[in-house]
């Protein structure tokens, strides 16, 4: 999508992606080696009743879905940050995730007309419509035509 | 560290880790396949003057540093979420990152004495003391002795 196609209030649906135990283990061993993310046996006996994905893994998959559905062919050049992030319920091996991103605002900077700014409210949902992640984000777009 | 060792105002220093071009490409091709994260040649000609890491990759490395320095031997069992996240300046191949996490509050839940709650303010800094990431986070600890 191009910046001009994003409209206030638009709902972008992305995904699904299914996450495997091997992916959960690979991500967590690199980035979040806590036992409930890396040790299936101990996790099965622990409070979560099984292995759960690192919340950062869920965020990364949300990003992948957003890129595939909306950003990959846009003028996007980055993000200054996020608002609040909420991990609502654990993601487990075999879960199928999808992303619903609501465009809260799409505008050009008043001081820099070649800068597009989109604010989003994103929600990752798994099977049975259970919400697993909520976050607000900002994306920046280069409208100069130079990149 | 154990929950009881975290004190209000404590500064935890973690890292460093050095990020390579291969790692930036591997992460981005999986989770954030935008050209400025995945295409060194196009990125060199673009506004960033070279490849930059996905902001999610920086977050994931911050988590790894926090686990290694403070969480791996604690009673940590997860997080409900984050406050604001700010990506201040790009992370590039060869950058060396470290984490400074300030304990804003360490308390037990008033209604559940077996639940420990720590709020943090984290900052990732690269060489020359340049800040690249800031975020506030909450971690939960199981003080029941059962896990």
C-alpha cells in the first residue's frame, strides 16, 4: 500500500501465521532464555502448563504480518516508537495468529510535507478470537519520492 | 538475582552485545522484511546511509541482556506489558549495545503476597554513549516457591 491509501479508521487485517514449538525455542534461546520459553519439560510442570512464546516473538510476528499486509510496498522508513504494549494471554506451540491494525490517524507533517505519519492500534488475535497482544505504534513515510 | 534483591532505584547494567550485519539480515528477513533492514545495497543509497536493524531486534537484544544480567536465575514468570517504547537512533552492523535498567519499583501485590511486581525503566546505549532505545516494562515474579 502507498501512504495515500491509508485512511483514518481503516482496519487492516493481516496474517494468519502459525507458530511452532521449534520457532518458539529458537527465538527464545537467542533472545529470551527463560525456562518457560526454552524448556518444554519444566514448562509443562510450571504455572503455564506448557511452553509459551516470548512476548517479543509475538511482537516480531505482528511486525511481519504488518509488513506483508501493508508496509512492504509503501514509503515506510521506520518508526519512532510505540505506545503501551499489552501481552494479554500466552502464545503456545501451534497457535495461529492474525493481526488487526486500525489506522488511528494518517497525516502529513505540518512542518515537513514530505513526511507522512500514521498512528495505529494493533491487536493480535489467536484462534477462537482470543486476544494475545495489543499495542499502539507510529510509522513514518518518506513522501519525497527519493527512496 | 532473586526478587528480594531488587531494590527501588537500583541500576542494573547489562551487556554488552555486538550486532553483526548477518544477524540484522537474518532477523529482518524473518520478522521485518523492509528494504532498509534487508537490502544492504539499497540501504546504502537510502536515507539511512546503510543497513539498520529492525527496532524489534534491538528490543529482543535488550531482553537478552536483561535475562542474562538479572532474570535468568530469578522467580520471573512473564510480563503483562510495556509502557512507551522509543527508538532514538538506528542500530547498525558492528554496533555494541549495553542496557541500563533502573528499578522504578519492587513490591509484592497487596492482594496476592506470592506475586512480586517490578517496574523498570530501560535504556539501550551504543558506543559513544548514544541512546538507541528507551522503554518502561513490568516483570512478574512467582514467590510461592512452586516453580
